[in-house]
C-alpha cells in the first residue's frame, strides 16, 4: 500500500496500481509445499500437508543420496554430512500425492578476490583504433586486456556485450538487449576470423567502412551492414567446404549440439526477424506462441539462415573464451532485463508480465522517476520453474567472466513495477524471493570462482546492503556520491573494504562533463530539471568541486600535478 522514497518519505500507492498488479501476478496457492527451498545447513523442516509419507533426495547427477519415512506435523529434509554445496531434488511422497522440491544448498558466500586490485571500465564499441571498422571489436579487447595485464591491472570491466535488436534504432542501449544468453556479433573482428579459416579465400573492402570508421559517433547500422555481408559470404563458403574441411564443421556441430534447442530457437528468431520485423509480438499467432509444428516448419524453411546465426554465436563464444583464457580479468555486466520485443522474452513469455514495466521512483537523480521499458518476470512463475532462467544467465556469464556486475542488484529483493500507460510516480515495489535468489547467486559464484559486484546506487534498502556484505558481494561506490556529513568528498580509504570503487558509471557524466556541469545542462534542456532545480544542482556541484580541490590538496593528491 505504501513505500518510502530516498528521503524517507512515505509514498501512498494508488489503489488502481495495486489492483492492476495483483491481477497480473496470479500466484498458485494450491501447492501445499514450496517448489524451492534454500539453506546453508543440511537439515531443515517443512510443515507437513499430510501425516505420513516418504522422502527421497537426488543430487544433480540424479543419484539418490537419502531416503527415509516421515510421520507427524513436520517433514525433515536431511542431507548426508558429506554432501557438497549444490542443487538437490527432493521428492515427498504420500498415499495422496507426490511433491517435487528444488533444494538449493548454498554457502551464501560469494567468491572474493584474495587482495585489492585495480583496472579499467570500458565500452568496447567506443574503442577507436586504426585497425577496427568503426566499432571496437574483440581484437581491440584482446590488445587492451594484454596491455592492461602487463601494467599490473587485474580487472577489465565491459558494458554488456549481449545480442542487440537489428531494427532502425539498432538496439539503442546495451542495457536493453534482445537476448542475454547470446553475444552481439558486431564485435567480431573480420581479419581475425579470416585466420580461423585458412582453407577459404576471403576478403573485404576497406572502403565499405571508411565513413563509419571516421564518424564522430558509432554507426551501428553501417558497420553491421558491411560485416553482415562479409560473414554471410564466409558462412556460404564454410557450408560448401564442410566435406573437404570437416574438422571445423565438426567443431561447429559439437557447439550446436551442446547449446541445443535454445540456440536453435534464438537463431530462428533472427531469421524470422529479417522477414517479419524484430518485434515477435506482431508475428502470426502460431509463431508467437511457439506452436511445435509451426516452429518445425519455420525452422526447415529458414534452415540456412538458422545455421548462419548459430555460426555467428559459435565464432563469438570461441573468441571470447580464448581471450578470457589468456587474460582472466574480464568483467561482464548483466542488465536487469531484456527487450520485451526480443528473443529472451519470446522464449520465456509464460513468465513475463508484459502489462507492466520496471523502473525507479522519483529521486534526486531523476526527479520524474524512470521507466526502463523492461517487462518484469512473475516471481511466482520464476519460482515454479526452479529459477532455471536465472541459473542459465549466471552460468553463461560465469563461463567467460572473472567478475560479474549485476545492474540494479536490488532486483534480487524487489523491483519497482509500473502498470502500462502509468507514470513512474504511480508505480510500486513488488517483492521477489530474495533468499532463494541470493542462495543461487552465491552458490554459482562460489562454484565458478567469479567475483560478484552489485550496483546498489540510489534507493536501496539497508537490508539489501547488509545482505550483500554478508554474502561477499561488492558494493558500488561512486566518487561523485561519496560524501561525509558536511557534504565533502570522503577519502577512498574510508570506503568499505568490500567495494567496487569508480569515478562514474555508464549513465553518469564523464569526469570532464561532471566538472563542466554538462549533465545538469542536458537535463534542464530536456525538461527533466526545472530551471530552479538545475540552479540548485549547479550550486551544489560548485560547492562539491571547491571542496574536492581543497581536499585533494590536503590529501597530497595535487603533488606533481
């Protein structure tokens, strides 16, 4: 009915909002036992829906690890002492019926690096090098990673590299991808790809990319048009030569087999999008709803295009795996969601609440609030599915990255839902099953040896930050925001030890822009700030910069400058 904003003020939620969201949550209350349980201990109890029965427990290899009868008002769940952290399937059977429960046995502690380290955050697309073609690519990433590692850097953070939509706006934001389980192939290096296929006669015309290469802004459309032609020619040659050069083709087939149905569906989506547009919600009903026979027919119709898009993913995964093997310092960035029009939402549409978007309530950063255009997942349906999609997302990223930043980590606990057509100020928070998601996250981090960074800026409850600290998840500390009680910059030595510290983030001004008030000017121009609010922000910024220069002098940071 209400929530508290960043100033601690109680905000009453409109009744229309509450009614709308409750209508679209549709939780299943009929189950007497939960579909998921999570614990750090090997023994827990559940309230029994019937007086007696039997429990048997399997590990992830479907091997039985325990079996015993129960009687009474509680059902004990017991793991043998030697059982490792992991996922267990619990079957509770009685004469009335049987239940299946996913038991997440988790350390509730993420992997942490052994010592303090430093590095860079970069947007790969923004790297302007003499050798690339208008968009930074994986060869640029390899060179940068090598240089950074040679200088002692141990972290190279990247903006999301996930697959973007290929319409006119070309997926305008890496934080609104089509699919977080596929890579964006625009980052492939053409010359490096040629080296992988020595038996094929391949080339491309540099002139095709000259305009994009020297443009002031990244021209995704122009670059991808040229690269797409090159890779389609390459794939055609690869397809024709699969008999005479079987080794590479066999490697590609192994990749497709390993990835299975999910890769085939994602590739089919891209083939269909070429003809029907990239918004699947406007496609024919049978395709929209993934009717089996229709999908089989479409897959056969677009067979070569499906193989082509799978081929691009194979190249991307091979390249990224090789880079991270040589330079195990990459940090990936996982957005809070994906485009409602895209692959990911198409394939998990039964879990998505398309009638709502997620965002943020009004605060100092965005006085009008934010609507991110991302549809939330129904937490009850996610739970019913055993968080399969969440686990897949973590494993996909942990396979390549040594660090993973979770954008808007508060989403593990709750998300700000906005009904379709409503203003952000009319939204409200919807709770997730925090302990279960945190248990899964820490288990996967521990298993893979990957550091987790939480983006916990803005309106974040203290309970989330306390849980992050206890779980070994790094808190994000932005230099601009770190102030003492007198609004003066805090010395970095006073930041918590479990921190990821940075000057800014992807949606903040550069240091030069910050010092010159560019962000305030833009917000005023767009009407986000009133003239009075903009003036107040300028005065506060001026005071902060004056304090900053004075504190730098006191700290001795100006020496040698």
